[in-house]
C-alpha cells in the first residue's frame, strides 16, 4: 500500500466516526491553540515592553541612591547603606564622565497644582534642560526648563498635556500662573503628547527646574540621575566610569546603584520569558491530555475493529502493516488537531489584539512549529500502544471476535 | 503440495493440556477438491488454522509446497498467507466499509501490487465468480451468496496454491450454497486446489475426497 492510499484509508476510517473524531481532534486543537495563543501573548507583551522602554530613550543609565543588586531581577534596596545623591554629583558626572553625553539630576515629588480654583494632584519632576534629549520627551509649545531657570531657581513650570487640559481646557496657559504646593509658578511650556506607557500616564506630569524642586520639597537629595551614554558599545565602560567617579566623591563607598536601560529591559524580558514558558508549559499539558484522548479513542477503535484486523492478517497483512495503519490514524488525528489548532490559535491571537488594544500579541514562528511538532509527537507517542495492541492480536482470536 | 506428517496441536488448559489434533498425516495433491468433515470438537477448525498458516503445529511437520511452516517467523507466515493461501469463511469476513472491488484488492495491497495491476486482477477474479456487475457495491448491499462470491474472488485473486474454505455454505440457503459449490468445482476444473471444512456430510459429499475427523484423528479418507 503506498503512502497516499494509506493516508486516504486513515481519513476514511476517521470520517466514518465523525463525532468521535471531531471530539478527539478538539482535544488537540485546544492544546495547540492554547500554546500558540499564550506564547503570542507573552511575546507580544515582551515586544511591547521593549518598544516602550527603548522609546523612553536609548543608551540610558539610571543612577539611584542606595546599593541594590540588579542582576537576575529586583531586590529591595538595602536601607542601611542609603546615602544621598546630590545635584553636584550630577554636575560632576556631566563634566567629568567622558563617556556620557548627558547627566540629568531628577527630583520627584507629588503636589497639588492649582489654577483658577481648579486643582489636581500630580507628579512634579525637577529636571535640567538635557532631560528632553535623554528621555526623548520634548516640549511642544513654549519653552522647556533652561539652565538659567535652574541656576536662578526660577519658579517656572512646563505642563504635561493632561494637566494642561484639566486646568486650562482649550485656553492658552503660557505666561499664566499656577500654584504648585503653595508656591506660584509661571507656565512657560506645554509638553508634546506621549500617552500612556507601561500603565503610566506620561502626560500627567509637570516639570520644574531641579533646584526649584529641591526648594519646593525642601531637600538636597536627588531621586535619581539619568545619564545617556554616547555610544551603545560603551555602556559597560560608562557604568564603570560613573561608579569610579561617584565612589571617589562618596568617600570610597559604593552607596548608589547604576542600572542600564538594557539591564532593566533584560530583567523585564527575563520575567516575561519565564512567564511565557510557564504558560506554554501549562498549555502543553492540555495537549498531553488531548493525546490521552487519542489513545483512548484508538484503543476503542482497535477493539471495535478486531475482526477487521483478523481479516487483514488472514489475507497477508504483517504486524508492521497493522501497526502502520493504526499509527497513521492517530498521527492523522493529531495532525488534524495541529492544523486546526494553528488556525484557531493564530486567528485567536490576531483577534485578541484587534479587539483589545491593550493585549498586544505577536505570533512567533517557533511557537507554531513547536506546537505542531508537539501535536504530531503526541499522536505518535499515544498511538504506539493501541497500534501495537492491534498488531499483536492473534489472527485466530481476532477472526472469531464478535 | 500439502503434506501433514504426524501433526499435533495442543493447548495448555490449566494444569493439564488439550490435544485438539493428535497425530494427523495426510497429503493433498495439486488440483484436488478435499472436504474435511467431522462433528464439532473433532479438531477441524484447528486443522484449518494450521493449514492456513494462522497457527503452527505443536509437533509434527507441515509442508506447504515443500516449505516447512513450523520454522517460519510471523512475517514469513503472513507472506505465505498472502501469496499461497486464499481464505473463505463461513461469515464471509468482508470489510463492511469497502466495495466489492476494494475487498478483492485487499490481499494484493499487502502483496505490494501496483494499482492498475490490482484493479485488473480484482476485476478478473470478480468476473470469474460472476460478479462483474456488482463491483461497486458494499457488502451490506449484496446478498449472502454474493458476499460469499466476493470472498471467493478475494481468495483466488493472488492465484494461491490452496483455497481454504471454512463452512463456506454454513450461512447460506441451499440454493446459494449450491452456487458456491459449483464455483468451487469450476475453480478445481481450472486447476485450483480447494480444501473445505464442513460438519455437514451432504456438503462434504460434494468434494472429490472426504477426510473424516473424530477426536483429532482421521477416521476415514474416502475418494469418490
């Protein structure tokens, strides 16, 4: 019997029990679709996070006070070693760290911002002019914070889009005064619209000069220093340079942490990859359950067709002919499930990101190939036992079977 | 062509054993029409299974065209069944989902014949049993006699050394049974060898030679 005939025969046998075949195939379909869909969700989330993080500025270093370990994930900061980072630290980095193009001191606080009786709680960020370049976040109307604003501790503010809309509506706020935590600030600019990134509304912020922010929040500490490295090849060396410089300034103590955007990214993607693998694994278990369904139905089929097996053996079928026939049937079952599962998984993933914009999915070829390969393997694995049972039936007993 | 020499077949039955066939010796010449007859429990089914290479003797020798069957492995036995033996069963044993033509093609599928050759030979065999007009019918669409004729076509399609028929008329009315016996005579006239097992003496009498079994032994061997 040539292969095409054998496949045709297997399909014919499966078509003879349509409901049974469909239900068995469904088990595999669900498993395969689940693998593809869950991997697509995981990969989509990874791609989304990568895009958002690199969109915030590339070659970024984040220097935070306190020593924390960052390799392999997040740890709480070791509280006892926290020492402050200062504005002068940032200036020193900008002047003397040759591998950096910028170093921006950041002060972060929250405050009530008020204008004409309307008020809003929002995040207040103290920055220097380089912030725009480093963070890839630019002013759209008016001006951003200037060096003179910083050195002069001027009370000027740049509004994020959301804050502007909430406080001023369609009105032009430039030159108007707003109250930020009981101090009057003059509006000098409005940021471009950025929208929500990683669940955080970038437009719901206001920017003021960093020294003004230190005055406002009555602190000489920085929340962090953002630095950008001139060349992506120099990131590791730049981290070392920053460390050397700051350790010297801090009396030979490494009481700060330098993390590259890349390290944060890989921390995120490591988590997501683990999560994706775990989800794919769970989906794989459902595929395994589908395989047990195949075995079950093939065992029933072998029993029902005992007489057929006897007839085939009587007219000269060898064991391997019978084995091949039943193996082929279970593999055709599982392959059918694989193909339909791919269709359902791919369609489901596309549909998800189409109807739910916040669920980005990315179908990866390897997950499709893996799911299909796995489904075929399941067919082979769970087909062997029933097929061997069929092949080893005694023809005399089989012919007599009612 | 067929030679049984002191063939025994025993089955373990608990601590003891049952001897279904006890030292049978006989030969069947090519072109003969032999009936093996006897009451149930006389060992004819066991003998039939050994003759058909579905079973091996426990002791003694079975030579099919000079080949000692006891020494063959399962694959070789399957090949022997495929090429040298044609079975006709009491209950026809056709595959229900397949047409008459495909049922007749079945042995040739395992014989590795090409599609065209298979089809041609199957059509010839079906014509030889007078079913040229029914090739597209499934067993459920055929009468008992027609089904048995399909089974005969399947048995003779590989031009076997021997056609083994196990109660071939047992499930048929007397008219259809008569037709089957006539087909056998016709085949024997054409040079085929037929061995037919039956408990019915009137059917057995229609063969050229009747071997009578009782308790696993030959009690008479009459040629008419």
